[in-house]
């Protein structure tokens, strides 16, 4: 059975229900940390896309696994890798999540920054201690902030990251979409994405 060739525009529409647009003040986000990120990125003036695509990376219990990055900076590269910014609620951040991010990072050749606020944790929380001591093994950068200082910390960290990045005229999005589509087909056919 032959598969219909899908154009990039169709992939954008199918994967993201036609919602891939540049980050704007009116862009709706899901959580408070994402709102803070959105506002900082807009204030700084960097081109960013919110939840631009699903990145497929394997199969578990008969279901395709995918990861939808929160913010893609499609023209910014560090060490030749497109930059993803991933705010994450502190109470949900754990080593399993970071290991998933690592698989995606290695599969797609991404530079992934995970940030989280830890203002609501007790210091004896083992999960938080594990993340703080070992989390940076699985991501390119791990930014941990007190919720009170999140806006200021993000401005400083994102400004530093942009200074370190290479800006390219071509967007990383088309290549990521093609790779994700190929992996999705492979996963559906073979079960493991290889």
C-alpha cells in the first residue's frame, strides 16, 4: 500500500491542527510558568513557537510515545542544535520525565533547556533532591528557580542563552517535522521507531 506524500503545510496542519504560529501576546498557554516564559520571550523579542509539533520517539504498551516541546526557538542553535525551552511545574518534575527528554534530545539532536520553580517544596523531598543533584545529566541545561524570582531568572538565562546561540536564517521546524513524520511511520510499521 502506498502512502500519500504529505507536504510540509499539510504536516503542520495535521500535527498541530493548523495552530503553528509565531508566539504572540494572544497565544494561549497551559500553565503559569509557560505564561511567564511567553511574556519574557515576547519582551526580549526572540522568534519562538509554542507547542509547534509532536516529536515521536518510540512505542510503549502499544501506544506511540510523543513529546510536544513547549517553546521552540526555530532560528537559534547551540552547538549546531535547535533550542527548545521547556518550563515544567516543580511538583511534576522527576527523573522519569528528564530521561524521556534525554531520549528525545538524542533522537532529534536538540538543545533542550528544562526549567522549574521549586518554591513549594520541602527540603527533605527525595525526588527534588534527585533532580537537583542528577537532573542535568539528561538535559543540556537545567534552570531551577524560586517562584518569586522566576521572571528575573528567566530574563537573565534566556538573554545569556541567546548570546551563546548562533542565529540562522533557515528554520529548524521543517526538518524536525520530516524526521518526526518518518519516525511515526517507522513506529507504526515496526513498533519501535528503529
